[in-house]
C-alpha cells in the first residue's frame, strides 16, 4: 500500500492533452451525454467502464470508475466484485450480459468471434436497440480514453484537469 507522500509524488508521463487539443472536453462531454441518455442505468455504464479499466490494466480508469460508482451510491460490495462478477451475487441479468459484452470486446478470442451470435442474442434479450447502442457507446467511450491512460498515465485518484503534471 502506498503512503500519502508517495501518492503526492506521482507524476503523469505527459502534460494535460487539453493544452494541445482543447476540443477534448467537448468530445468527453458529448460521449458522456450520449451514454447517459437514460436507456440504460448509469450504474451499468459505470460497471462496464470499471470492468474495461480492469481488463486493460489501467489503474487510472479502475480508480476513477470505482470512485464514480461509489460517489453515485453504489455499495462497496458491488464495486469490489466487478472483477469477479461471474460468481458474485450482486449483479442483475442485464448487468451480467453487459459485463460479459465488454469482456468479449476487450479480450482476444483466437477461436472465433469476440461477440458471437449467442452473446448478442442474450444482450438483445435484455436491451432494446437504443439501449444496445448506448451500451456500445459506453464501451466505446472508455476505449477512447484507454490509450490516454495507459500511455500518458494520468495520476490515479485526481480529478480530470488536475490529473496531469507539467
């Protein structure tokens, strides 16, 4: 476990990208607005994005999504159990298929399609077309920011805009 002084010494590899691309804030806002359109619960978006951060090994996204979920009132048990969702009793059927879907998208499958027809059918049984597109956008949103996190290494636990040094 790191101490507070070690955490204060953390630095990002690169400065805040908004210095170079001021439109990133608008892009992030538009993606958030699209994913929070009400067709799927915000908690599902957060769970999917937390699982994506875990899969790709991004401490920044794992910490950020866990903080957002807890801040929205999600119980610690659900947040902590995302990594082991398959045998955890805390998730609904729609949440389980959403977590399975993000895993399928982000995990290579050397034996076939990443998202086979059977998984798509189960997702379609829980979500209508708009909700499925929203789920796809939620996965796309986190995937848009994954390279930022794993290459630039923003400081975990710091708010956007305060998570870069330099």
